[in-house]
C-alpha cells in the first residue's frame, strides 16, 4: 500500500529533526515515499534567516546519500518549499541554481499589506484591517498564488487556503466571488499542469485539511494532480504519517484513484 508524505521539514529549515532521523522514522512508520521540502532561504532584504535556512550543498549531498542508503526501504525525494515573492523571480532562479530537485512546492507565506510591510497570510489570527479588510486580504492572497503559478518554477501549490488561519470564521468563503476566484485558479493550474497539495496540517490547526473539500473535489474532477503531505515540522504537532491515511481515504471517496509524487520535476502517479 502506498503511503506518502510530500511535505516535510527538517533542521535545514524550521523542523526539529535531522534528515536522517526523519528517514528512519519514515521507515518505522511504514511510509513508502518521503519528500523533503525544507523552506528555501529568502532574499536577505526581505527576511534574513541567517543560519536557519542554509540549503548548503552538504544538505543535498546528505539527502542523496540517505536516498541510496535507504533504497528498498523508503523512497527519499528531494524537494524544496519556495516562499513566493513578486519581484524576486530572477533571484529564485539564480539561487536555486542547477541543483536537481525532484519537486518544487510553491507557497505564499508573505504578503505586502497596505502599509507596505511584509505580513503573513496565516499568522496571527485577525488583524486584517491592514489589508483593507477580509475580502481584500483573501483577494490579495489569491492574486499572489496566481502570480506564483504564472512565474512557472513550481510543480505544485501548497496549502492553497492556508489564509483561513487568520479568519474568524468560514462564512466569507461561502460567497460566489470566492468560489469563482478559486475556480479560476484551478483552471490556470490545470492549463499549466500544476498540481494541488492535499495538506493534512489543517486538521491539527482548523480541524479541516487545506484546502476545503469542495476545492479538492473540483480539482480531481478537472484532472488536476494531487500530492499529499502533512507539513511535518515537530513531533508535538503530530507524527510523520499524521493524517496521511485519512487523506487517502478522503481522496478515494472523492473518486481520485492516484496521487502524484515528483522525481526530477516529473510527476509519477501512484494508485491509491
Ligand atoms: Zn508552507
Ligand atoms: Zn511547509
């Protein structure tokens, strides 16, 4: 049986476990595939993470060694989570260099609010006046997702509606304008061959996966590929396989017969 986690953070970014500990845990938990998606560093003028996000060559060498060492036990894939920022397209391309990533997961973790400051779409709760209110905030977030897709360097959109963490409730999402904007995004993803992530971390935060079920249903209906991951950072938030089986169960219910993993930036369908 296939059990995959395609969204995992190690000590190379903001996770608490070393890559080796994660791979050993993946074997213990019976995962068949694990894809590292440590956050890539950010332009220093936006956020200087110093040593927290090094992404040194030694990290890639280590992951490659682990891939070979654990061959036959768990498939180790080497990805990266890219924090999209408009205006830094060239920077990303240059900094990512010629490393042979298997998978590039695209995320919007930063938004420029109306005061010009960088602000997170998923933290802290509330305080959306700086964006001009709830609707303006959501529209800005979705617009950034669109730009990131159009940029084209990514294989998959991570936690598409993670902005829900800042909302007081889901009522605003019942509006037609929201539904239409999301559908437009899905159409764009479909036309560009970009996958959608089923992110289990939402269960621990909001009691519901990211994105909402209707979005996953629509994506499956449109033939958009789906990856599954739980955004593993720390054990106190859940195990490395937290939510994976439930995600597969929901996908099967929806009528999705395969999930994607990426190898050398090419998708591979795994029957579920
Ligand atoms: Zn993320
Ligand atoms: Zn992540």
